[in-house]
C-alpha cells in the first residue's frame, strides 16, 4: 500500500470516528443531553420550516417508516417533535419541530457551521476548491458504489 493510500485511509477513518464522538460529546455536555446523535440527525431531517410526512423524512434518512416511528415516538415524548394529521386526508401524519426541537436544530446547525469554518480556516481559495472537488468525488464514489440516492435536502 502506498504512503498516500495509507495516510488517506487513516485520515478518513479518524475523521469519521472523531466527528461521531465529538457530536455525541457535544450533545452530552450541552443543552441537549437527552438526545442521541441519531435523534439529532432525525431533528435535522425534519427541518425548521415546514411540516413533513413520515415517509419524506424516512426517505431522507434512508430508513423505514417503522424505524422512524420509533424515533419519533421518543422525540415526541421528549417534546422535540409534534405530530399532526392532514385535514384533507386523515391517514397522512405530519411531523414538525416544537420550539424545543427548533432550538436543538439551531444548535446542531451551529456545530456543523463551526466545524466547516474551522476546516477551511487558513486555506487559500485554490485550496478550498481542491478540497471541495476532492470531497465531491469521494461523495459521488460512495453514492455510485453503494447505490445511495443522490437526493440532497436544502437547509
């Protein structure tokens, strides 16, 4: 294995693991102690501004509606999420964030924003372009290789 391949492998594995640990630690030390990383990512998928169906959120998270139902039950119990039924079709259940859920969403977005700002701090514009291009190629490889949907949600 060449040195570059070895170093890149080590960096990617370390970065992936470190982000998960840092996110979990940030949650446990902050105002969101009662949330897991999975729950905060569910809150993130629901989003701030509109009611979404269970199916929409499950699709974004690449999980089943049944799995999402379990997560939503916990988030409703913790008062981060609320459910409501469609007036036109009572079978359709919408989920949205409560005031507490919106605060959690904002805190998580700030965490990601700070992480990105630090990542590009000190880089030249050319280095930023190279980093973005490299990460886009890696992202596309994962999507193609592992048949992941290429849908991106806007936040």
